C-alpha cells in the first residue's frame, strides 16, 4: 500500500520543489531571452522608432540619476550643517538608486515585438546559456 501513497504524492512533491526553486530565484538563472527583430523591410521604420525611443529613455534615466546625485550632494551638505547645530533633528538623505536601464530594455523589447519581432526563451539545466 505504501507505493500507491508515494505515487499519489509525487506530483505534489514535484510542484513543491519547483515552487521553492522559482521563489528562490534559481529558475531565472537558467533562462535566456533572445529578441528577434522582424526581417520584413517594411518594419525597418518601426524598428528605427523603437531604437530612438530606447536612446531617449536611456538619456532620461541618466538625467534622472544626475539630478538625484546633485540633490543628494546638496542634502548631504545640509545634513552636515544640521549636525553642527546642537539640538537639531537631522534627517540623513536617501542615496540614489542609479539609472535603471532595465525599464528602457523592457520598453524596447515590447516595441520590437509590436513591430512584428518575437522573443524566444531558452532554458538550460546547467546554468550556462544555451546557443
């Protein structure tokens, strides 16, 4: 009777193990995405628009980070002045997170797919990128 109980639980155990791996981030380590732009000559104008949008997005992200760094420097100077004043309640400024170019990459991918491109996902059990 024990083998039938084990075989009835096997799918649940497999699902549990896969859920744990996925939640721990191990599953993404073995996944590679490849963006394939359309080869249709009419899609070239659409792709050029995607490229321009990506360049503009990256420029906005760099400008946002530059502005954050300038504000952080000013707030750090204000903190130093505050700390020099006895009895003052001083707030330490939050540091900048850096320019997030992943936003631009996601938008670019969506744009290329909208032009007729595709995204292929490859999985590897060894953790090395598949070719």
